[in-house]
C-alpha cells in the first residue's frame, strides 16, 4: 500500500472579528479536541505509519545562498503525518477526519511518497 505525506499548512483567512474564548472555554474545547483526536487515532491506527508532529527549528541547505528574505518551512508547514492508504482519496479521507487538522487558517496537503 502506498504511503502519503500529509502536511498541515497555514492558509491566510480573513479575521472574523469574533471575541476570543475565555480560558475556561478554551480548555474545554482543547479537552474535547484531544478526545476526538484519540478516537481518530484509534480508528486509523493501522494506517498511521508515522503520526508526525509539529516541526522545530531548521535551516535551509542549498548550494547557493538565497537572495533576500525567505519564508521558513515551519511558517508554512505546521506539522506532518504519514498515512498508508490504497489511494490518494483514501489518504485524504484519513486526513480530513483528523480533528483540528482542517480548520480556518489551516489545511492539509496530501502527497504520495514515491519509493522508486
């Protein structure tokens, strides 16, 4: 079965002007999200080759120094995971069900990992 790299991407969205939730509301939402995330991990445990995580510091490695400022990968990609699926559509279905992965300001790019 092919493997697919799922990259959580930052997507600029218009500000809604909504009030920020209180710390208590935020904590409740986080607890609910973690419960949903645990259920999602259990449902797709056979397809999660590498559940991934957030990216840390890094550095561009190139044969020539880039000219001018450039965007760092960690500003574009918030995290990753690798899933095994029969098809791109199957990998997308796994990613779409991941709580918190696809939301305002964030999306997921799913790409097949070619081994040959």
